[in-house]
């Protein structure tokens, strides 16, 4: 493969927050949310410069270990070679380690920025290859699929790598995030999962996942039963009792609420105009959102 040619002008990429699983759709379903990080990347003469503002500004590395830098490097390698240097500026708004896909956003931002900085980048690293790369870097495909594609997504694995499809969400689908101040850990949450589940629970989740597809895209009136889960949420409940208690309270009141990814954020899937502020208490920041329909986009720098 010939060494790529790089654009001199910087590129800005906007990436959405995401919520994965959505109840029964473990490691498969994703939803893009209108809560965004912005990353500006420029090819430099030498070295690596990273500036971070907002979420994570006090503790994210400014070295090649930074997730945006790692994904940029991986994408450049796949397209034939590295630039001499890079300048990266991150404006982070997506809460870190809260189950809203902040790591997926960083990975996708790096890949999309790398493609935009290489002449012919979308041909050298097409959408399927970008999806597979993002899933490899993240370790699972659900969040990166929604971040890349926007809307409602379903991801799955094949021998050649992860794949995903995008679906149009139902009109009026209104996600509301309950974000705590405390952080979570995806790795720790995965360790809480049992090594096996009863056949009946697996069959239950398969049926609910099929129903969830219908509810998210055309029958939001079915979201309460469609978001029931027997696979992962109860197993994770002891590690985040306040999250589990809020999910149970919302659902008891008829609100389709789920653990967002591996938590500790709770996501409620409501109709237009829903006011859930009374559930906030002292623990939760209640954030009404909409579904991001675009996914990751490269934007003019002046926007």
C-alpha cells in the first residue's frame, strides 16, 4: 500500500454519546444521544500535542496513550502510514465512566478524523472497516455502532469483524438520562455477570430483544415490556444499589427505564414532554435528550 497523502487543513469531528443494551439487547443494541464531544485534529510537522477541555481534563493522558491518539494511529496504519506529527484538541462534554459511551466516542472520533485527514480516506478505510476497527479497539461493538451511525443500531460479530445496521427511531422517542456524580467501571461490571444463564432467561431475553426492535422503531407504547431484562441488570445491581433502585422505581411507575450500558447512569425512554425531574433527588442530574440521527460527522471548523 502506498503511503497516504495528508490534508494540511485541520478537521473537526463531532461524536455523540450513546447508550447500549437498552435492557435486553445485551452487547447488541445501541442508541445515539444528542450529547456531543468535539475533536479537532491537524497534521503537524512533528511530535504529538494534545489539549483536553471539559470532562476528563484533569486526568486524561496527554500522550500516545490518549484514546483519540491511539485510534488515530490505528486508522493511519490501516491506510498506509503515519503523519510526521499530530495536534489534537478535545472538547469533552460526554460524562466519563458513566455508561454513556465516552470511550466509544473517543475511538470513533479518532477513526473518523484520520479518514478525513487522508486524501481518499473513505475509500482506504470504508465504513465496514471503520466499524470493525472501532469495535476491536473498544472491545465490544454496541456503543461504537451507535456513535458511528446514529439512530438505533444493532451490532453483531462475524469472522471478519463486527458489523452493524442503523434503524430509524420512532417519532417522538425521548431519552432522559439520570447521571450520578459517581463513576462506574465497565470491566468491573462485566465481572459481575454470571458465567452462564438459565435457558428460560435466555429465551426471555431473545423475545424481549425482538420486541425492543419493534418498540424503538414504530411502537413506543410497547417500550415498558420491551425493555425488561433477565440477562445482566440484576447481576449488576449489588454493585450499584442506587442505580438499581431508581430503575425499579421508574419502572414501577410505568416509565421504561434501563441501565445505560454498564451504568451507573439510568436511561428512561419516554414520549415528548416527559418531566421526570421529581425523581432527581440529591444524587441524579436529570438530562432530557433526543436521539442523535447523524452519528459521527466531520464538520467545517468554523461551525
